[in-house]
């Protein structure tokens, strides 16, 4: 869902839904990496049955990461993806099923969003490249040094779209990866793996939902399956709720703001491309052997427990004295539905509902007021009761006016505050500084005369008193005179200063003034206020959209063709008379073929992913669909500040015309392209020990062409049909590695086969309710009546999955042991330093004394590393080294570590995973870097201490 | 637009047909304009003859698709703010000529947004002008403000009308007709209506067609052309397009058509071929109208045959062909007549435009083609010119557009030429500034600048244009009533200003220009600027460090001044 704020809002409002992951990192011993044994119990005190990967959330960060240098080529990207999956796998440790879903062709409704993303991405990529080139030339001209430009062409992230060669290749690589792990990884040995690659239509998360929905609807499904879904999209939360499975957890990478990004030119941290100076890289480690290790650890993962969210929601939505029976499940569905008003991928959000302004809370309140009158819930199993929705919308409409007014007030006061702040900052010195004997002096500048203790305190005090009496008239003036001296071109300078109070984008709509509705329609839709018919049409489309989206979440794609044909939403108050609007959708619609969809979402600049004659349609002036491919397009900031936040006014694709135009070029496809263009299905893999394996092998031996039902008893109740796969992975056949870095699998035991979800009649309605036999997980939240029922016991909040988890605890003796075992200065020093401001560090003699105390809190925090980024900007070891280099004794140790590191160095593959061995926290580095911009680099980086102390 | 709806009400089939091309979610307004676009250009689509119809039906649907695509592209450009590759832009703008769009929305494109952010190092001369090129009025905008019906005074109407005339040849010849996008159809065209049907026209047409006979062998037969057809076509034309010229064209093409279908084929093939008769200039417009007359503007050749003779249909097709072919004759003949009227110095290039008078140019071409056309014509022209209020100003602008593509590219030579002068000017200005005590708001910047330039025996060129007529105008201007002023010297751009009055605008512009001289050095550079919706190169005076990211749009085409 295109609502980044949604997750933030949710996790603030319902903090207990978040549980930090406990991740076991691979250990290293004498330079040999010992992989994590995922068959061991899960360190998170919970066992998951199924893990679903929404692969696009993995592919994007692995192919064009924001916080580390981009992989050099496609092979490295693949390896990065494999390792990311490994990491996830080791955290979640699914016991029954791993389902990987790559985004396939999406419904038409999503196309405009995809278009706008890709059109922008293409332009941004181009601009970044130009900027890079410019700076590069500048630097080289100045004699700076830059690593030679790689030969590889710019990675166009647009290739992560179904139908491209990249995606095809990715699917191949994943097949290899699965086979490899099934053969070699003990954690995978009993696992069923399903891969739904980009050729299977549907967005990744919705393919997953479809799978779950269909499994739930068949009798063999285990209602207490514990699902874990990986992905960062906010709509996964909705989807998870929509399944009504009692045990559903989402895992995602924790978002940390302000991660340092490496410069795209020289790959060093600490500056951006435009500030790159081409300075030589400082050596990492004494002989630069640490150069390839990333200066920051990877992001941490968090679990999002939907069952806890359900508890919260139950509490929030429970209403007394309803005229109809209260049902948590139904009211959760309504809640999900209302969240769609605030934003989703398929519809623009209502102008009055901003998640940052507490729109959901407002909706819930309105909902609770109105639901008494509605006579029932808004939705049922994904179908909307429009009459009731209308009541909600009109209730929102009533307050719309005041919302807009308030928004304006808030903005104004924010701007005022900002302005004042800027003014303060500009003055460059505090409004008041004490003078006389109280004049502040820099520490250490002992010899300066002002620092002397007043020889005659009484006299000094008197002088100060006198001064204060006279100063009000003088001192402000003088202070201003000092920095505000008029320059010869004073007039111009003044102007320049004013201009930094940036001109706000002009807002013609002025929602806070009377007549906003007319202006909105005029400005956004270019229709007159009187055009009732048009407004009605917009509302009709929006209502259809709401119905479509809800259906999409609860029942699957109702129509592949439907889309919302406007760039903006109507007002809530326009939702009059919607009760009788039809919400039926055309049946039997077909998704686009992958290449067709590429034509629909790519700008002409990304045409290189398409066959030449197809590409020509995007740029040829005589093309009959040239209007789909503008070179530049308008962006309506719509009250936002940055171009990427605005609404891209791109034309909508006319499916009929697109298909008509493509008909002519279809014959130009090569067989290979034809294959890429075809819609595929899911593939199921099992390893040697899986009970299904023999069944599948039997199928291959008989060579039956008919689809065969999956025997659910062999496979934890999974149902569906098998059909033979022509490119199957079969035992004793070598699985060729598509990545040159990795070896072929010669001793393969895994087997793959085509898998199809169980099918249901077209008008089958998937019930949105708990299944019979499902046990609710134990409650996590503090009961509302705890004070009464607890007999004075104190409530202990639950932090992890397990209420009885034993907190980690180190006693005195343990610390003593640690102090002995850990090498001096390696792990511990990091933390001692962080606890101390540098000024305290005047002498070495401090250290031994402090270690014992400062260590403890920080050690504890290491047990919950997730907290650490909030901590004070820790001081970096570099600083410490400054001292310790002088203090010779540490040097031998220093050298030893480095040598050892040098030993692993050649092993590229390990080093990529290596950051795991470098856990302490990126912030240590960053803090150090900030505090010591340049000086710090003169000293070699310390060894990755965590490897020794904590793993 | 009104004619269109009238026409459609009379032709329900066409109406029904065209309605199928409407998009989901298209507003009435957008659709009205796009429909006009479609109908205007639909004529090109009608197949050549009945025999070939089947074979061509595929091509026809393709052409239709293309037309729809162009119409969408145009609508996207005007209403959504999209920009397409230059070729496409030229094409759609020329196709859209004559369509009057009132108050199209204003958008900021992404590139402009990004440029705005990146800017900051912008040349000082532009800071004060509120970064005009940032926001861009869709081209249709000019015209929009120019609606004659509303009695607004408009310098542009005529220009646009003139362009409309010219556009057809330029389109055919695939030169870019810059033409500022769209042109408001002047109300004067209404007067054509009568004339279209008049006998005189007919005769003219036939004659013209005979002139054009270089290509079409038997065009002489054209005379036979059935009066009824002509009538029909004429009336349609007038209702839809209201261009007397067009009717002539139909006429002539009719004739040609009949003259020989083989020729036809040749014509079709030679879309780019020149050497059509003079009168063809208008053909394209006509083409559409002619076909429309048959009542199914686009597509159905069958129906056309029903209503009229096969000759008709074939006619229309030939028209289409013709439309795409250039007419050298016409231009030359036209120009020869026109040159006296036009002040422009580039007679070779369709100077007819420069007169900017629809009527005049019409007349001119006509008379040129059909030597000594009937007195009726003359009378007509008289009436036209009288009806159309054509401010003389427009001439210059119109001519620019035609002129510009003929001109050479700016080179470093130009810069070298200009630079020494500005070095001297820099010193002069510096001394003058010293004399008045430095740069300050109280100085009369205009006077100072003028004095400095005159001291060097050059002149300061000042151009004014009402703000609202400026394509790419700075929309953040609250007032639409302002005047924009552009200063040039030796055809090098110095600055732009905007104000309530001319003096005001000039003062602002001079202030901006003077600011250039406050830095260490001034340099002449070739920069891209917007000019009526497209990018052009211009010589610009900048201070040393400035990066010319965002210049205000030009008021004059620089080439014209060289």
C-alpha cells in the first residue's frame, strides 16, 4: 500500500504488535564459516509453519540497495538475494512450507501506479547518471581520484517487472537456489517449497493470499497453521487480517531513518555524489584488508504480530449495546475497509483523510457512532454494503470542512515556527551570553587571560550588575552589527537571504476557504462545479474502486480490467446516493500478458527491455499508441513538497488500443520472447526426505499428462493439483548453476513439479471468518480488568512471542568471566567508549576503572540490539585508537586480528555474508564518523569486535 | 466548437461513431475539444476508392488508431501537461490548429519541478522574474484568452488564423510548423461561409486545380465537378471548419479525383512529394471537410458511396493525399503577392503568413493561383478583412514561426562577435553605476542601461507582450493583466520583467539586466529557452558564474532579430 505512514502510525498506536527478531548469525571459526542450523528450535520462542516471501520486497533492496554500494552485476545481485533469503529463513525457520512469490502481471487497476513509479524511476535514474558524470568529470579535471567506471551499464530498476529477461533469469536462479538448499541445508529437509515466479499473474502478496485463501477453504487445511509473511508493504497487514487466520505474523526489515548512503561515485560513506571530492579512500585495517567489509551491519528484522493487533482492534472496536450481535471478525473487516479510504495502491486517498492527521482514528470514531444506525456491518466477506458506507462517508463529509481548516492552521503555525527557528539559527549566536567572569571559555585553553578566576569577586559582580543595567540598549545592537554588516551589494544580498524561505508551491485549491469544492473540481478535474454528472461519475468510479479493492483483498481479483480512471478522489461529502450504485464487475476478464504489461507500464526510455518492433511503438511518431508515452509529464504537488510525493499526471492506458497496436507486432516475437510472454504457474519443490517426493517421482515415471490431485495427508494438508513440468528438476540430474560464482549441483535429490491451487466455482465466496477448530493464541495485552483480578500483582508486559521467556541475565561472575575471556579492548571498548563523552577521556588511566560499570547497560542493550540505534550517538573506536596507538601494549593484538581477517579476505562469498560477523551496529560507525569527520580516518579501523565477543 | 455540435446533430451517425472514441473518465470539456480534433482530422482517413477499400481497411483502422492516438496525445498535452517527443508535438499541434481551447489547466512538468530544485545557481538576471519558465501554460492557453466572442482584445487571433492557413503546407512538407500550438479560430471565418458556396469560389477552384495540373493530368476536367457535391461540401465545411479556402480545395480535389484514379495512387504514395498546385495549401483542412461532407468523416467508405457518387469518396482520399503533399507553387505565388504587405524580410518562407490576415492570405493565394479570380472574390476578401479585426502586431509573431526553421543555428561565431561589445558595455555600465552611487533600488535602471548602450552606439530593444499571451508564462503571477517586457541588445537577451504597465515592466526588466553587470564579468552564451511552447536557442547575456538553468520564455524569436 502506498502509505508509508501507515505502518508508523500503527506501530505507535499499537506498540505491542512489534517483536524484535532474535537472529542467530553464522559463526566463523578459524576462517571457516559455520552456517546456522535452521533445523534447531527457533530462537524466537515460536515455531512457524509456513513462510511466505513477497519477493519484490527482497529483490529491490538487493539489486539497488540504498545503504551500501550496488552489486556490480547481475550475478552478485542473485547471490545477494540468496543470502537475504537465507537470513530470513534462519530467523523464521518454517517447518512446513516456504512460498516464494514474485510479482506477476498486476491487475489493470494497479497499472497507473506502476506507470507513474516507472516513469519517475526512469527519469530519476537518468538524472542521477548525468549528475554522476558531471561530478566525475569535475573531479577528474581537478586531479582527484575515482575508481574507474565500471563497464556495466546503469542498472535500471525498471527491469524488475514481469516479462523482462532479468525476471526470467531470476526465476531460473531461484529454482537453482531452492534445489541447492533442499539438497544441502538441514533446515530445509522436510520442507515443501512453492515458487510462483513472475510468469504467474498477480501481485506477489496477492498470490500468497490467494494461496492461503484457497487452502483455508478446503477441508484438509490445518486451522492452526502459523503463517509468517515477509514484506514491508503496509497492505500486508490488511491482507493478513483479511485471512482471519489466528496465527499470522509479518516479518519485515526495520526501517531506520537516515541510514548512511555510500557515494555512488567513489563508494565511500559520508557524502553524497554532489559533494564527492574524489579523495583517496582511507585504509581499512592496517593493510586495507577490511576494505570490502561494509561499514554498517544490515538492518534488523522485526515481527509484527497480527494476533496482537487483533486483540487491540477487538478492544478498540467493541461497542456496547449494539442493535445487532457484535462480531470481532466482522468489525475487523470493517476496519480494514476503512483503511482503504486513507490510501491504497489502486485509488487515490480522499483529500480530507490524511493518515498523519489521525484519519483512521477519526474514521473509527465516526464508525462507532454511525454503526448504531446502520443496522449492521459495512462489509461481509469482501462485499460492501453501500448504503451503510454512505452513512459513514457522509458523516465524514460533515467534518470535512473543519478538517481542511485545521490542516491549514497547523501548516501555518508549523511554517511560522520554522521561520523563527531559521531566524534564530541565522543569528549564529545565542540571544544571551554571559559576560565578565562568566564568559564561557573553551576547555583547556587555560592560559587565556579571561579564564582567570576573578581576583576581586565583589568588584566583578558589581561590574556585571552595572553592565546589565545598561546593556539592553547596547548589546543587541552590537551583536547584530558584528555579523549583519552591510555588504557593498547589500540590496542583492538581502534578497538572497529572503529567498531561502522557500516559495511554497502555489495552492490554487485552497481547501480551507469557502468554495473549496468547486475549486477542487475545477483545478483537479478541470470541470465546472455545476457539472453534477461528472462528479457523479467520479464518485461512482470511486465506489466501484472501494468495492473492487475490498473484493481483491478478500476474494481475489474481481476484474483484471477495472481501474479508476481519474487521478484524484472525490470528497467524502460527495458520496450521496451511492446505495444503489452497482458494484458488479465484468466477469471472465483476462490479465495482460507479461510483455503487454511491460508496454503498459514502461516509459519509452525503458524500451530496451522490449523487442525492437515493440519498442518502436513507444517512440515512433507514427505509432498508434504514442500517446501512452509522454517524454515529460506534469506533476501536481498536491500540497506536498517534493516531486516524488506529487501526483504524476500520466495518461491512462487504453487496453483496447494497446492490444490492437500490439497485434501487429506479435509476429515479431522470437520463440524465446514468446515463452517469456506466456503466463505460467507455480512450481512445487521437495527434497529427499519429503513424503511427497516418491509420489511425484511416480508421476514422472508414469508420465501421466492429466493433472493429479495432491494427496493432502502427505503434505500437511496442502491441496491442489500436480501436472508434470517439462523443465523439472529431477533427482540424479545435474542442476546447472545459472550464476558462474556458484557450482552446479551434481548430486541432486530434489524434485519439482507444477502446482496449481485448488479451484473453486467462479461465484464461490470465501468466508471471512475464523475456521472451526482454530484456537485463539494466548492474549498478550494487559487485560482491562487486571487491577481488579490480579490481587495486586504487577503486570509484566510480554516482549517476545512467549510470555514465559526468560530474560537474559548476566550476574557479576559472568561479567568477570567475560572480562577475562574477551580480548582487551575489542568488544568491550566499543561500549565503554559509547558511554563516555570524549572529554572525559583525557587519560588512559580512566579506562580500567570505568569498564566494569559502563559495560553493563550496554551489554544488556546488545541483547536487544534493536534499541541501540536510539541510543546516544556512540563514540567510535577510532577515537579510542587515537589513544591506544600511543599506548603501545595494544598493538600486537591489533596486528594479530588483522592478519586473521586478511586470511578470510579472498573468500568473497563469505565476506558478503560477512557483515553478519560484524554485527555491533552501524551507528557506532556513523556516530564516530560524524564526530570525527576527517581526523578519525588517519587511524586504522579496529577489527570487527563482535566476531569475538558475541557470537 | 459550436459548429461541431451542430454538425453532429445533423449527422447522428457520425455522432454515434465518434462517441465510441470517447474515453472513460474524460470530462465533457476535454471530450468536446478532442472530438473537434478528431473530426477535423478524420477526413484524412477515408479510403481512396471503393475498389481499394477492402485492401485498405486494415490500413484504415490503423490510421484511425493513429488519429485517436494523436488526439489523445494532444489532449494529454493540453489538459494533463504531458510533453512528447518533438516530432510528435509538431504533428499534433499542427493537427490541432484551429481548435480553440479556453482556459486549459496549467501544469508544472516533472522536469521543470526538478530543475527548480536543482537550480539555485541560476543567473541573477532571472531571479527577479519569478522563474517564469518554471510553470508553463499549455499552449492552448494563449488562444484561450483570446476568445473573440468575449470581446477580449486579442492580438493573436489573426495570427492563429493565419497560421492555420499556413499550417497545411508546412505539415505536408514536414517542416515543423511551430505555429504556437493552436490557433484560435477567428470569427472572421464565419464570413467564409457564404463565400464558400458562391459561384466565384467554384470557378476559382477549378482554375486552381488546373494550375495544379502538373501532377494530376486531367485536372482540367475538374470543371465538371458536380455543383451539388460542392454545395454539400461547402456547407459542411463552413459549418465545421468555416474556411472558404477549404471549399475550394474540395472542389479542386474533386476534379482531380475524377480525372484519373491511377494518379490518385501516385498521389497517395507521394505524401511527401511537393509540386502540388498552389491551392492545395488548404487541402488538408479541406480534406477533412470534404470527406465529412460525405457524411462519414472517417472510416466508412461504403456509406460514403451511398450518399454520393464514388467520385466523392475518391475525392476525399485524394484530398488527403494532397494535404500531405507540399505545394510549392502556392507558397511562391502567395508570397509574391503578399510580400508587399508583409514587413518580413524572408519572402521565400510562406510570408503569406506574416500578413496574418486570414482573408488577405486567402485572397492572395487564391488570386495567385487562379490568376485574376472573379470580382466576387475580391469583394469577399474585402468583407473578410473588414470583419476580421487583425491587429497588425500579430504579423511579426506569425512570421517568426515560419521563419525560424530556415535560420541557421547559433554558433560560437555569434558569441565571439557579440562578446567584445558586451565587454565594453560592462565597463560603461560599471562607470555609470559608479556615477550614480552604485546599484540601488532608487536608480532609474532603464535610463541607466539605455544610456550606457547608447553611449556605445547601439540600441536597447524592448519588446512587450501581454502576460496572458505568453505561452510558458509564469503562472504564479497573480494578475493576468500584466505586461511582460523583454530587453535585448544586439539581439542578445538581457532580461525579462513583468509589471502592471509597460514602464513598470521595463523598469523591472532593466533592473534584472543591470544585475548582470554587478558580477565580475558578463559573457554571451547560447542557451535554451522556451519560445511559445518549444525550446529554442538564444543568445543570452549571463554573468560569469551563472548557470542558465531556467530562463524566462522568449517573447521574440531570436532568429528574427539576427
